[in-house]
C-alpha cells in the first residue's frame, strides 16, 4: 500500500495502449467530429476499420475464433479513450461487445465461420431486436413470434429502440418460439439479415435530433432455421449474459466525458463550490472506473452489473447538470451543449431503467423479499 495509499496508475504496456488509443481517438474526432454517447451516436464504418486494423475489434475474443485473446482490462482502457473522446465507434460496438461473444459461445461452427470474420474486420454492423412497445424492461413479456415452418422461421412482430437499426446489416432478434409455458421459457435468438422481405424500419427522431433509435416491423419474414443461435426456447439465459456485458461497461461511465472537459475548462475554479463539484465528479470517475474494472476482471458478484450501471449512468447525469451550471445561458441556445444536456436523462433508461436495476439488486443480488402486493 505504501505511505501514499494504493496506486491505481496505469503503467507499462497498458499505458502504451492507452496513449496509442488516445491518439487514434483524437484523429477519429478530427476526421468525423465529436459525438456524445459515441458508442450509439457515432457511426463510421471507416473508423471501425481503423479500430480493426489496430486489433481493437474482438481484442478479447479467443484466438481460435479470430480474436486477439487479450485481457478484458485492455479493451476497457482502449474503449475509455474512444468513448471519452467522442470517437465514432457505433458501427462495430455491439458486434464486438455482445453478439460476437454470443455466436462464438452458443453458435454453430457454420455461424462462427460466416459471421465472425466480418465483425472482426469492422465491415458488418449489428443491432439488437430486444425491446418491444408493450414489454419495456420485462424481457420475458415479449411477443414477437418465430414459428417453425419447414427450413425457416416465420417471424411476425415489432421491436422498438433498436439502436442503429436503419444502418444494421443484421439484427440479433430475441423472439418467442413457444407461447405456452412460463414467460421465461420459449425465448429464442435468431440472426436476421436486414434485407429480407417483410422487414420495415422506421427511425425515431428524439428531442435532440438523433435518429439512431428505430422501430422494426416484421411481417411474415422467413428467416432460415440455420440462423437459430443456441437451443430453441432456451435463450433467456443467453440474453441475460448479453445484458451483463451491456450494463457493466465503460460506455456507461464516460459517454459524455467530452461535455465535462468543456465545462471544466470554462469553470470558475476560484469558487469553492465549483471546486467541490469538480472534486466529486473526478472522484466518481475513479469509483465508476473501479466498478467497471471489477466487472471485467470477474471480481464482482453475479448480477452486480446492475449496480455498476446505476452508479455510472447517474454520474453521467450529474456531469450534465454540472455542465449546465457552468455554461449557464449558453445552455438555453440550440447548440451541441444544450442537446447533450437534454439527452442526459436517456442514460438512466437505455439498457434498463435505474428502477429496474435497483429491483434486480434487491431481489437477485441482496436476496431481499419482495414487498407483498396490496389488494383493495
């Protein structure tokens, strides 16, 4: 521990990786502009190819599947530099983070050979068909159906809030292949090419003019049965593993770091209240980073990614509020800063609301009893 306490500094090869990633991220911003929440809003297949050329797509995947076989901490360090700078990584982010691992874990050898190489090169873009208009955070209530019809599944239903759906080559569809039994049963995962007949995509324009969210309508879409990932009807646990990757990542901590850097430069640091707010934000960046490190190093309890997401995303809202305090009347204008501030509540919603995350913590991590329902 030493006289100065624990040293969390990054040194050696990790520091070299961080410095290299920082330079590449800065160049990506110079070429493509800065993007708030860049893992969703920053789309550039060209920059994804740059990441791939540096070995930063699939860098933690097993070598036998074409990955880099590198420790998860290296991906976190690289990703923090990309997202913290606002570099456009959305074209390859979802495939790298969760769909590639799902396919090399649960997929067939044929699926692995067909889909993983294009993911690794940054040339294929993927979205996830999970949320539905009437199911929200309750995945088990989904109704989009996939009925086996010979060598195909006949898919009907609707998905919503699919990030990048209008730009995706494939959607990783969470659907119901059996409507009988308990809600958590009968859930399956299908790889759906987005050029199949019967698919309609409608973009959703949010209040700050982003259009990454989409609605996707499936009307009698025939998906080859060979595109089933894992066991039919047994995919609920597979999807829960995906959500662990999604909730506990560095993207939940530094998505509006560029806004903070602007505000910090503009802040009146002669004011002790402002200094105190900066101190808290800096401390929370350290705490959030350690929570993410625990996730990727496998040191966190099962399900604890819910806590990591709550802390990190609520921190991002505090960052936006600090920026609004510093920038003042400039936040009343239609500009990048005001749009980023108005966007900030979405951090608490995407990937599961903070209320749902707290329920998960109480029930599944802490083992607390559910409050009994009150009947009139």
